[in-house]
C-alpha cells in the first residue's frame, strides 16, 4: 500500500465537464485533485455556512459547491447538480 492516502468517495458525480476557460487555466492535476477532494466531501475553501449546506446536500440531494485553488493560486469551483447527473469544473467568472 502506498504512503499516499486515497480519499473515500461519498458523492456520485455523474458526467464530469469543464468550462473552456477552466480547461485553459488549470492543469489536469489541479482538476483531478479537486474532483477527488469534492467526491470525498472535502469542500475546500468554502465558509462554514456553505460547508454545512454541502453536508446537508449529501442527504437532501441539493446542489454542492466546492472551492479550490490551483497550484498557481487560481481560484476555481467544482459544482455537482442536485440530481447528481453532472459535475462542472469552472472559474468563478464562468458562473
């Protein structure tokens, strides 16, 4: 077993998509790491209110928003739709 711990998935992501600007601005490693964290209920850099809303969304089936920073410090979001049909990687200005 490797020394690197793999997060446990607690969230169904559906189809994973990204906006063109997120694809152009982020590395594949940034995107993959964020998706793993999001799927494991690590919501990243959200405030306590959003963290609680995300935790509740796991039970109620509402939208989930995580916020992360790329290795270069660029802020980006990962959003899973309420019906869990898709998850989008995007920059805040894409919203």
